[in-house]
C-alpha cells in the first residue's frame, strides 16, 4: 500500500508539473484517491463527491491506517495516519491547492481532531497559509480563539503571505492590532520579505513599534556573513548609524571571531572603534576570554604589547582569569613587568581575585609572595572569609594591631553576620573589645540597622543603652531611620523615646523626609510642631526643600496653610530654587512668590537660616525679587557650581572604582560582564608608566 501511495503521489506531481491547471486538478483527485481504501475507525469520512461537490476532510486520531473500501462518492483523506511526514505534507498541500475558501475553512476546523501536536501544527500552518492567500482578514478571524502560543505563530504566517501579495495593505492592517499581534505581524513580514532593503525593513518595523526586531535581524545577517572577514563585519556594525548598545550581542560575536583570526592585536582595533564606552569595555574584555582560557601566558604576552591605553585593562583581565587556574604563574608573569604603577596595580588585582576565589589557598601561600604584598594578601584573605564565614573571621581580630585594618575587618564581619543572624551579631558587637568608643559606635550602627528590620523595639532599646556618638548623635537615629522606610507609624511613635539634642533633631528630620517621600506633606508639617524653636527651623528647612522638588505645585497651593510666616518664606525661596531646575511653576506663580519672599535682604537672611553654617554673599542684595531675578540667578549659579564640583569629584571616584570592577569582575566563569556597571577610565601614558 505504501509503495502504491508513493507511486501515485509521484504521478500526481508529474501531472501538476506537466498539465497546468487541468493537470493540478487531476493530480489532487489522484492524491485523494490514494487514500480511498483507508477506513477511519471513528467513522469520520470525507465526501469528495463530484467535481462540483463540497469536500470534507477527515482527520483521524488513529495511529495506523485501516484497510477498507469506499463507494464511488466517498473517499477518506486521513492525514493523521500518514507514517511519512513528507508524504503527508505533500498530499496536504496538493489538496489545499485545489480547495476553495469554504473548503479550506472546513479543513481548518477538522485539524482539531488530530491528537499529534506536531502533525496538527503542521496542518494548521499550511491551511492558514492557504486561507491567507485567499482572504487574510478571514484567516486572522479564524485563529482568534487559539492559545496564545499558537495564535502568535499563525498571525505571523498570515502576514508572511499577506506581505507578499500586498505589502502596503498588510502594514496598514497591522497597525490596528494589539501589541502582541502586531509584533507577530512584524516578524512574519520581515521573515517573508528579505528581498526588501534594510532601510525599508527597519522603516516598516518602526511604523509598527518594533524597530529592534528589524535591527536584530540585520545584525544577525551581518554576523552570519562574517566568517571570511570578521573585521569587515565589525566595521559594518560600527558604521551603521545604530546605537551600539542595541547591537551588543552582534559586537561580541564578531569581536570574538576577530580575535580568533587576528589574535589579541584585534583588541586595539576594537578599542579604537568603540572607545571607552560601556559597550566598548564590554566587547573589549569579552573578546579576550577564550584566548586567556586556552593560553593565559601567551595572552599575557600579547596584552602587554597593546597600546598604552588598552594595556592595563587587558592585562588586568588576563590576570583575573589566570588566577583561577594558576595564581603563582600569574604572579610570576606580573613580576616580569617593570616596577611602577602598572605592576603594582596588577599585583593588587591578583591578590583580590585570589582572595575572592580561594582565601584559604591565599593564606597558605602568603610566605611565597613578595614581601610588599604579604600584608595586603593577608587582609584580603581575612575580608573574603568575613564575607562567607563571619564567625570564623572574628578570630583574626585579636591578632591585628593596626587599628585601621582591624576596623575594616570588624565592619565586614558586622555587615555579613547581621545578614544571617542579627541577634548573634548584636551579642558579639556588644562584647567585642574596641580600640575606642568611636569604633564601637560604628560597628553597633551597622548591626542595629540590620536588627531594626527584624526586631525594631530591641534595636531601639539597645541603641538607647549606648552613649551618644560624636556630636551628640545617638544610635537610635539609625534605628528610626531604618524603621521609617517600612513603618512610618512605628517610627513616629519611637520619636518619643529619642534623647533631646542632636539625636532628636536628626531623627525627626529622617522621619520628616520619609513622610514627604510618601506624599504625606501635611503630616510632615504637623510633626515639626512638636520640636522646640531651635530644632523646628532646621527640620522645616529639610522637609520644605524636599517638598519643593517633589511636588512644587502642591506646595505652592499650600503656602497659605503653612503655620508661620517664616515657614511660608522658606517655602517660597525653596520653590524659586527648585523651579530654576524644573520649570514646574507658571510665570504667574513665580511672580506670586514675591509676596512671601519680600526684599532681597530678607531673602538672604532666610537663605542663611535655611543653611546654617553657610554664608552666601551677593552684591545688590537689597533689590526686590520681583524687580530683579539677578539674586535668584546668582543663588542658582552658586548651587550649580557647588553641585558640578561635587559631581565631578564623584565621577572621578566612580571612574577609578569602575576600572577595578572591570578588571576584577570581567571573567567570572563564562558570564558576560554586566555592561551597566563598567566605565573604564582612559589613562595617560605617563601615569601608566610611573
């Protein structure tokens, strides 16, 4: 029977090729006749009837063909019983070619009776494709009730077909679909119309809100064509006017191929092309990984010959990876470099990575290290143990005579022990012998802040049992600040137990800021009324300043409800300063603030009051604010300069820190580095060779 079926299908296809429309019609009847002797055990039959009759296809769930016979007007087409998927699909497509729309709709309904998922899905796809060729809108309607996974796939099938027959109409209709259906439509059109230019494909996808899909497909195409010349593919990615971060995956793949072909010298090309951006750092470091794993010594030698701006990062990445397999060999390689900043930095990188991976092994090899590294290695090993086994690290404290190193280790123990058992950590912290009260205060602050998350009352009472620290600030402030983050009512209740003086002022300020951050502005104002005159001014300065930036319009509308004229003036000044950055207020509202600010001299007095300890001097301060915005601008300029200086300092600090993060965290197993966390600082040749 199987051989007979193959012969008949072959004859049918021959007729289709040779006889045009008439041959195709005869072929379809021949294909269906192949199954005329198959019996459907469920009694589901397909009446082909006469040439003008209506066909109904029976899709049986049976797994084996059944022998039988049929009358001249009845023939079974049992697609589910085909043992050979190729033959079954061939027969199905031959049948669908002859079906009209009504018959095709009927075939789709009967696919539900196929138990095999693979065969049912293949039949659905073919039938939907045929229906889409006749009426794509009806095809979309027909598949609406299907499961989400099948629906998305079949929507893509419809638009594959539709985009080939009428692209403009397909794009226009896709705009009316839901987000998920529109994404499927874009996928279908892009898969089908690879004959279109890349610009047109991206334009279509952008119209439908999925430009990234078109870009990803273009990048994938670039990557697939890089085998002969990865450098050319890399240049194409660099010059395609697309955001590098959106092509990170493609860059990583092609860069690896460049290194495989050209060696680590390709890293200079990568850096020159991508610079010191987040993407540039990610690609630069990741491209080295396989080379380091296969031959770290050779990778070190090549990395040491790179241009000066790339050498430090490349060598750091090699050393960081090499430590996991042979730290002493990595150290020997580092020690071959000329003495200077580069070698010292790589030695520190090596010790840190070694401590992170196996602190006990580092302890065992301390005597083998250069003398100048032994103290640092011991400290790094102890800190690493404190991170994973803080109770064991406690024993190291007694042997440390350097107060700074002892304090650093104690902080690490406190942080990590509190994470796992804050009660035991508190018991240790209270019994520990410290070099001075300042050290005790710092360690207890860490422990009590963690304990406050579990047992706020015990944390508060423990804090109150300790004497205030420097400047009279008690540990209860840290506890209340923590509690205010998750339970404002409890934090407010705790304020009654806070000691007078700096502790109370600071604790109230923390709770007030927490109230403002939750939008409870009126409650924050009422809370300040419980303070004495001295504390109230500083409290309101903190609260009002935060409020002015958080919701300036609401503060403006609340000015008349504030409890004192002084507070209204503070609020007006803070609104002016905030508005200089946000432009949240209308010109009329800004003009209205002059009623609260008064003349320039009064404004300066208030500013000094808002910022105790700071003196701001301006010329021409006696002019009224409504008559001159110079005062406001000068105040803002001072703030801007101070802020810019602070940001520049912070940026430099972060840049240096991120360089170490890039080196120390570049290769952990096979993981790609976190591109959000790395911004490597470019160094001058003179600095590197010192």
